[in-house]
C-alpha cells in the first residue's frame, strides 16, 4: 500500500510537469484571450482516461496500473480546476460569451474525448 501511494504521487507530479510543458508550448504561439492550451490539455487527458478505463474494463491492465495512470498521471495532468478558473477570469473580464462558449466546449470536448478513447480502447481488445 505505501508503495502504491508513493507511485501515484510520483505519477501525479510527472503529469503536472507534462501539463506545464504542454501549456507553455501552446501559449507561445496562441496569444488570445480564449484559453486554448487548457482546452487541449483537458481533451487529451479525457481521451487518455477513456483509453485507460476501457483497458481496465477489458482486463488489459490491472487496478494498480489503472490507478497510477488515471489518478496519478492524469490527475496531475488534467486541468478542470484550471478551466473553471479561466472561465471565472473571462467573466470578470466581461467576456461572458467567451466564458459560456469555453464552458460548453470544455464539457462537450471532454465527453467526446472520453467516449472516443473508450471506443478505441475497446477496439484494441
């Protein structure tokens, strides 16, 4: 049990570093108010969680591996709390339409990416 805890923590740290690198890279060329980097990271994370869930459900990976990736790496990588903060910032900046559009796209893209990941993961089995 203590080993799993430490590994989940380490994977979470790696996910946070991966998020930082990807976020910084996207922001270098995307200099608009719409928070595209967070949307992309959220969608990628959702897709990968869908793949991992399908792999676990199809018994391609065990519970420990599933937890390392989903709770650990993608827990650190995913950015839903950042997305909510950016929606709040858009509202405070009087960009209500952008905030509503971003909220809708974030939720719909996340659901679509989880479904796509699950579907592709199910095909592999």
